[in-house]
C-alpha cells in the first residue's frame, strides 16, 4: 500500500474539498487511491496508516470518504460505476451496524454517534449518516427502523430538533444558539423522514 495513498485516505475532508473544487490532473489518481483503500468489510479506516493490522471500517472515516468520492464523481474525477459499487459496499457495512451499533453485540458503538451535533466536522453521527442515505435507495432498508426511530424520538413537541452536544475544540462562532431548537438539524431530520416515507418504508 503506497504511503501517499494511505495519507490521502486520512485527509478525507481535504480530499472532499479538493475533488469538489480543484482542477488538478492528479485528482483522478487521488480518487482512485482512496477508492482502492476500501476494506473488505466495506468501510474505510484512516488508522491503517499507523495500524495496518486494523481491518475494520470506521464510521467517521467511511462517511468522510463517501462524501469526498461523491464529489469526485460529480466533478468527473471518478468513474460513476466504480463509485456506485464502493458506495453499495460501504452502506451495507453501515446497515449491518444499524448505523451506530456493534454488529457483534448490538450495543451502541459510541454514544457520541447518537448526538444531534451541527456542524459535525469530521465526526460521524447517526443524523449525518441518514442524511447521506436519504439520497440513495438504501433509505428504504428495514434495518434503518432503529436509527429512524432514534431521530424521531428526539423531536420536540414543536416539531423541531435541537443541538444536544458540542464537538470538542475551539468554536470561532455559533451559527445558531447551542441547546436551542435548530434550523439545520430540523431540516436534516425532516428531509430524512420525508425520504423514508417517500420510499414507502
């Protein structure tokens, strides 16, 4: 595995921005290198750079990579068929985990995955994952009943959603007041629920 390829798999957010905005002849190679680092379970894991023995996908890395590769397809840097195959495998990985649970025990993998945070930066959350799936046929998958119910249970009587937690790190400005009902979380949750209903699930 070329070291530059593993580095590119770790720079997922930078890769996403590059594929969306750049016009560099090397970008198709970047996209192909990241695509080639997909693990056997369908996910990606940026820790393979320092821990090559780790072969289990990471929720955080998988969605960062998917978002970046999707931008690569839109910008013409990646073959759409190759992306659809990789995306299908990655989403199957997430569905096998019910989007936030251990596929072995069924326990919540990390409580932070269930938090309604925005913006999420590089962090994975169930709402972020579902917001991605709403654009795919997998939004109708019956294995989403649990995470869909989780999001629905956080809805206020007003019909809106709040921001529950902050992501650690420096905050330069708040887009909306923390702890209050938030337009962005409400928008994301509503479009997930609407997509799910439209899919007949």
